[in-house]
């Protein structure tokens, strides 16, 4: 039904488009039985039964119709009984016997009283399936090969070629083979101006000597295409290909056809590009949020039968996620909903499946979008092993525009981890992460540390707030004579702050894996911010030398007693700046056996004026066994 299915074509000839009208009951409301998925709270279609003579079934007042040509009402079968409709000119004709009715609003700015009412005492029920505004699209570009056969066309160089020419008043493409279908690509129009976040419609008038599929691309190289089918025949047909929420401002976009599975001749008579109005009934928000929203994702829990969830390792199997009550969660201030995987997915090893986990999302109208139901970037709503996808970015604006998803009232978010999934971060943001940086479908991250074996510690310091995939993150919480204590940190990395991370194992027994960091907000810190004794850097620096300074190498901390370079976006440790905390689940990072340590049998061998300090720089009155700083030197007390 059009009231729920998004923007739909009313007429292939006029290319009109429509948006549903939400109905409201009149003051003398009849009995109303909604037609699913419409509900009493979100009423788009229903059966109305009058409870009084001369009663209104619904009433909409002061409708702004300046942008529309007509209003269309579709009934479930012919209307029985004497029913009337108020028109903008003040008349109220009968609609008895109608299966649909069109109201002309082209010459009106306001529809003051849009009401359907029963005339008399018959009280027959009436079922309204659709009520919608209609607006014709704006033609922004056109190529007519019939009137001007010399207009632009080209064959992509460097690919196997068929034959392409303009003859008989049409662009003629002879595709010699269907076995190498991806090689045959033809730009059939160019010089098109597009605006980001607009909806576009490409129409192609063509005919083919063979049946098959063709892919159409609007934009430039690397942009995803839309596939459509054609039948063999001598009749010209017009194919309509919709591109919703087109993502780019362009002055020279092209329309390209990939000849697909057709082995034969394709003739193209006309190519047109229309800008479509944004007709979604879910209003478009003004997004002003600059932060990344994570607080709504507390309370992750098991949802499906047999599901398990370990809050410590963030590992789960089966369906887990979030469910909200009442009005749900409002994410309208954010463009993207981002989920990262704690364990990287890749194709190393035999028998790898294509998907490792999938996501579904539901609004308060019980509209559910999941897995294959919606394309995200160059993938669907799953974590794919095939192209090493470790970050899923759901475009909430596309959900709103294409699926008419209510982003103001999100009821549920599920993540399916049948094979054992480890959750990284979940957040909403207006910053799109580079989870497909090269446009090739492969996940590269905004920052990447490559080739790490499992359980390898490292340091990271980024100027922007970040989410992590492929690792656990830690902060310093204590210091001792043998090393430092670090505790797991599960939130987004704060901009400018350094952290430790430990790589997770790669999937399917791979020897090494990567750790990916995804930009969560646009704002950046100009300088690093110390994090309890961990000192970060955005560029290569030379670490300070002395008893308090340590660098990480091979999962050990080494004292800096000579020139050591700390690489960009990494960190070193200043043990004198560590403030102990009461964190739980502490992991130890040990000092490497240092050089230049003076070993004594017991503390009595030091002179009476010696002062002992632990490695956190704190004075110790009665030292026991361990490593101390005494008279500026490291001393091991046995």
C-alpha cells in the first residue's frame, strides 16, 4: 500500500509522486478499525462506520497544498451509501459508487476543510485505503537521441567493447556476450547537476532484442547502481530508476549503463533525469548535535531464545540488543547509527560464511528493517566476512526517506550473532565513519593499525573521538614496583586522550588481524590530553628520559634511558603522574627487567638518610621487597 511503502509512482506517463496523509477523527468520530500497519495513533488507512446521521468520518483543516497538484483518495471497492466530500471551492459532491476520487488543488494555497461525511441516515461503512498528496517531478536534464542523434554517448575505454553508434534515431548498443557482463559499460548522458540528499528519478526509453538485466548508475565512478529488467520486443518501453537520498553535490554527474546479462542489441531513444520532492510523511529534522550519543545504549540484553551475553568480554550469541518502552528513543538529531565489531571478520580460513552478524531496527509503528531489506553503503545490514566489514553505519536519513521509518520513535535494535559475536561500540552521530574508505566495499577505518597477532598491546592517541573495532581498550588505574595496572574501558575514545588497546584474535584462525578506529565526531583537539600517566602525541616525538618514563614494546614497559622515538598517534608512560583508582578487573603490564638496577640484600644496607619512593613517586617509610627509587637510582630490595 502506498501509504506505507514509500514514494510510489502514480502514473508512468506523467511520473507523478505521492505522500500519504495522516487521518484524524472528526468531533463526532465513527467507529474506526485501522488497516495494518496503520494504527489509531498513526492512522493512514481504516474502515469507518458512522455512529450518527450526517456524521463526519474524518476532518482535516487548513492543509497547506501549495506544493501539490491534487489529493487522491482510494477506497476499498465502490463506495456504498450517500457519502459526500467537501472541496476547496465550497461544494460537496457525492462520491457514491467511486473507487477513487481526485481533488484538484493546483490553484489553491490552503485546503480549509477536507472532510468526508455521510449524507443522511444510511450509516454504511466506508473503507479508505489511501489518501495522499500528489506532486509532479522537476525535469532537470534530458537527452533525446531521436531529435538530435549526435548528442553525447561514449564507450568506456580499456574494456572489451561491443558496437555502439547512433543510428535510426536511437543510441544503439550491440552487446556481444553475456558471459563478461561487467565489462560492458556505456555512459549515455553527462553534465548533470545534482544536489546532496535529494531524490532523483532516471527514465530511459528503450527496447531490446533479448531479455535480461541492466544496471543504471547516476553519479560517477564508484557509485552504486540500480538493476532493472527488460524483455525482448519491438515496442518502446520507459524504465524508471529511483535514486533516493543521492549523496553528492555534483556539476558533472553521468548516467551510465552496464549492459548486464543481455546478449543482443539495446536501442535507447531518450534519457531524462528528474528531481523528486521529498515526500516522506516522517518530517525531516534539523540536525544540530555535535556530540556522539551513546547513553541510550545502556541495558544491552538477550532477546532471542538461547541467547547469551557476557558484559565483561562483550561477547554474545543469538539475538541480543535493546528494547525501549513508551515512545521509544528519539535519534532524529543524528544522521548515522554506528555499530562496531569487537572481533574482526575476514575471509582467512576455509568455509567462511558471507555474514557474521546482522542487525534489525524497529520503530513505534512496528516497521522493521533488517538484513537484506535495506542497503547500507555497499553492503546490507550485516557484518560481512567477505569484505572484512567491521563497522556497520546505518543512514537514519535514508531509513526515513526510503522506508518512512520513524526516527523520532525507535522501539528496538537487535544484533544477531549466531556464530559468536563480540560487540565493540554502538553510538549515534552526525559524523560518517570511513567504513568503506576506498569505495571498493572493503572496510579500512579512519585510522588502522595493521598486522597484529592476538593479544598484542599497543597505544593510541587520536585528535578526534573514536570507536574501535578489533580490540579491547584500557586505561591506567595503578602502579606498583613490578609494573602498572590497566582496566578495560568500553566507551568511545575521548578526543585527544591516549589509551592502551589489546588486539583481539582474527576470525577463522588467521595469524594476524588489524585494529580499526572510526571517527565519531567532527571536532578535533589541537593538542593531546594526558590520561592518568599515559602521555599521547599526534606526531613523532622523542620520549623524555629518566626513571619515570616508559615505552611499550612486545607487551612490556621499558624504561627510557636513551633516545627513543614515540610514533605519531601513540603514547608513553609517566609513572609519576599516575593516580591510583579503585577500578575492577585490573590487568598488569609489567616492567621489563631494567638495566642499571642496584640490588641490595635488605633495606638496612642503605644509609640512614636514604629516602625511598615507589615508582608512582610516592614516599615509602618502610620499604619491603620490590623496586624503588632511592637517591635518584632504581634499587631492587630483596
